[in-house]
C-alpha cells in the first residue's frame, strides 16, 4: 500500500477540480482502465492505493496530453511516472522490462545489444568523433543506432549535413542511452546515472551545440538535463533553417501527397509543429495535406513512455492503426514522421492493417535525403 498523501503533495494534486479534461484527452483511456482523472481522485481520497492490481499504469505512453489539457496545471503523467517508480522500487518490475533496463545499465542501450556495436549504423561513412573538434554534435539515439529499420535515418542526416557543409561529429562508442524512456518507466536511479555520465561525456568532448535524430533525446536534453551547458535542437529545426538559408537545395522532385504524424515529444511537448512541415513543403513536387487531427490535436502513436518494450493491457486496439486510417483519409501516399518510435509503430500498423501498397511510412530524413 503506498502513501497517497505524499504523492498529493509532491504532484500538487489538490488543485484538481475533477473536470475530467485529462481523461477526455487521453488517447489510451478508451481502450484501457487507465483513467488519469480517477487516479488523481483516488490519491485525493487518501484511502491507500494498491499498485500491483493496477497494471494499466504501464499503458500510459507519457504523451502528456493530460497535463496540457488540465486547466489547473496538474500533470497526471508525472503522478503515473511516480507510481511506476514506486512499483519498480518494490522490485515488481514487469517481466518484459527486466532485459531492457539491465542492458541499459550494462550496455548503454535498452535494445539489449552490445555497446561496441553502437556505431555499426555509420559503417563506411567516415563520421568523425566530436571530440576531434566539430561545431555540432549529432546524437544518434539507441533506436536509430541499432535497429536496422531506422538506421537509414542517421545515415540520411549525415548526407544532409554534409550537403549543407555543417561541421559535425558523433560521440561514437561513447554515446549511450539519453535516459528519456528510462525516467518515464519510473527507473529514476538509472536515469540519474545516465544523465550524470552523459553530461560528463558531453563536457569532456567540449559539446556546445547538439542535433538529435529523435524528439525523445532532444526533449530530455533540453528540458530535463539541468545545467547541460549546450544548445540542442531536433533535426527538423536544423534542416528547416539550413533550407531557409539556401544551404540545402533539392535537385529531385517527389510527385506525391504527403501527410505528417506530429510526434508527441516534438509537437505537444515542445511546440515544434512548423519546422517539420516547412521541410516537407520545401521538397519539389510534394503536395502536403494535414490530417484532421494534427498539431495540438494530434494523436499519439503509442510508442513513448517505454511502450516499445511493454505489451500493454489492450493491444488489440492500436492507436497507430487508427492513425494509418486517418492518414489514408487525406489521400496521402506517404505518411511522414520525425521520430524513430513513430516510424516503427506506424510501419507495423501499415502492415497489420494490410495497407503496405497504399501508404508508405517515411521519416522526414529519408524524404529530404532522397530529394537531394
Ligand atoms: S484535467 Fe486537471 S483538474 Fe481536470 S480532472 Fe484532470 S487533473 Fe483534475
Ligand atoms: S500521458 Fe497521455 S497516455 Fe498517459 S495518462 Fe496522460 S494523456 Fe493518457
């Protein structure tokens, strides 16, 4: 039984007026017992809370819609992360999380792959190490570094940065997990270790400016690494600027209709809506159409908050499948995104719904690289 009084205090829950806007906006709530309003209510009632019977806490994607919708500034997502933390502290870790958490500690990545394989994505590219001196550090992300389905994304960014004559390097084998999803799974001790170790490495390498391929890495460095001492942007911000400055020019046309999935950690959590669209619209031949639910009203793909490694209590109804249907309604042939998690969940959804021949999921990096 957990101490609800302490959580009420820690997360400022007394401000809650039980309006239900959090649950109304929660993408997971309709298909799970997860109900942020009811969760806050139970804490306020102070009747104690049995964690082990509440498996739906692991369904949360940490999209943050609940906090953004709340008129009183209550962040139910932080309460959920806090409750997950108590669960993990008590040693009752969901089975599928054990291997990713152990591998992140021992190998620096949750994909359970060797640390020494981290740079295989860059084979043959001759990317220099940022410690040799470079204007910009490129942070690759565990998913993009190891998963062959998304390894083309950092390779495309290398091409694009070279085309724009940006002086950049990577941390090579010194790069490790940013800790974003580890923190959201409630493993705060491991997150703090990764943050401190990464900050040491960034300082030793003299990093002043960073560009990330994942919105999750960008978000944690920008908003959660206190006193990081360097500026960080997502690649869509850098590309939009390089295109506007005339440093990236596209020579090929892409005659197709493209729509765009706003990654929650880029859009909702950081307000970056215009730059990805600016990059797409600058590509010759692209006809850009937004889905009805876009920008602030966009729908989560269900890949965040550690959900890449968790089954969830109801995976029969997948949000990414709905997103594919909504993309098809626009008449788009390409569903673009700017996040490895979105790319993977949406790619799986296209196959699961039998639309491989109707809709191609592409990262903006692939689209821009193909148009160079
Ligand atoms: S939106 Fe905010 S005030 Fe309304 S029920 Fe949810 S937490 Fe409470
Ligand atoms: S973060 Fe997203 S999935 Fe989690 S409770 Fe809030 S709205 Fe629901």
